[in-house]
C-alpha cells in the first residue's frame, strides 16, 4: 500500500500491529487508536494519516515494534546479539530483564 504522506520520507523500519502501523524515520504512527497506541495523547479518534509520535522529538530511535494494542520505540540496539539470543528460551523474570541492556520507550500505555 502506498502511503502518500510518507512518499518523500526515507523509511528505515516499519512495523504493523493488529490495527495500527509504525514507520521509522522520525516515528510515525497511524491506525486504530483506541488504546492510544499511535502516541498522540488521546484515544478518542483513529489516526487516518501518519503522524509523528508525540514526545519523541530529538530522541534517537533505532527500531520500532507495533503489537496488538501497544507500540515500542527502541532507543538502543543490542551490542551483543548472542547474549540476547540466549534469553530467547528463558522465561522473562525481572532478573533476566535487568540484565538485557536495551532502552525501550513505551509510546503509550493504557489505563
């Protein structure tokens, strides 16, 4: 699908959730926004065209992830991918999570 509003923007990454999408140049989001997953500070209306996510101006985002009703902006990438892969089959306890050296910004959170 051609997104005209992003036609002159160099897109680095794209991620689609159940009912919303993210594009990384700056972080843009659009789609169903009932849980605030498009990062516009409200849940009242869908976002029909890509809009920059609020609060991420000046933040160096490396990767994006769209889930069922949430979005993540990764501000650091793994420096040791083999260590990260080792966690793949380990239950995510607070001890394991604290040892993963990634910084993640939640674009939204639901109440």
